[in-house]
């Protein structure tokens, strides 16, 4: 084999291996390709949150309302509807899969949450209303939730 043909063969092998690594990396982000990705889109019906009732955050002795939300490889938040009252709300985000996720609520972002990782996202919401919490990476695939902030009880 000529030296030129040997070099071209090596370049082809390296390029093929690099392509496999790139594709494997994209798979870990999910079908949209990670932050700012423009991969697969899903029909609008699949992007709605579930019809299940909202799960209430639990108020601690310190007044902070807390809830655990899991992030899955099925590109879902569980629960995907959370109810709280105005004040400080703390989300304990558990990524129970291997796909990296993120969550943004009330203009606050959790940052990258890798598979198996747990992070805390603390927000302060003063006004009643509905606040969406999408996964920055997978919102177009339906990974969205809603924080329902209801008026404070005066009891």
C-alpha cells in the first residue's frame, strides 16, 4: 500500500470514529441536541403538561415551601404541576436517568443537572399566577411543567 493511501485510510478511520463520538454525545442530550438545540420537534398535543392535579409544596418551620421534582429519561418532570403560595419555593430536582436536564422557573435557572445528580433551585414568587418550568434542553419534546401560585391563606 502506498504511503498516501495509508494516510488517507487513517484519516477516514479517525473521521469515522469522531462521527460515532459526536452522535453518542448528542444522544445524551436527547432528541433536541442540548442547549439551543434544534433537533426533533413534537406535535403540540404532546407538549402539554398532564391533567393530573397539582402537587402541593410543603411549608417548613422556616416558612420555605419545598417540593421534590424528578427528571426522567422519558423527558418528563414528575410531578409536572406544583402548587404553592407566594413566598420562597425550593425545588429539589432529582435526575433519575442519564440524560442531562435543566429547569427554569420565575426567571431562575437550575443549570445543568446530570444523570443521577440532585440540585436545589430556590425561587421567590410574590404574585399569584401560573409560572411555567420547562427543561431548557427538552421543552420542545414536551418536558414542561407549571408552578401554580395561589393566594395566601389567611388562616
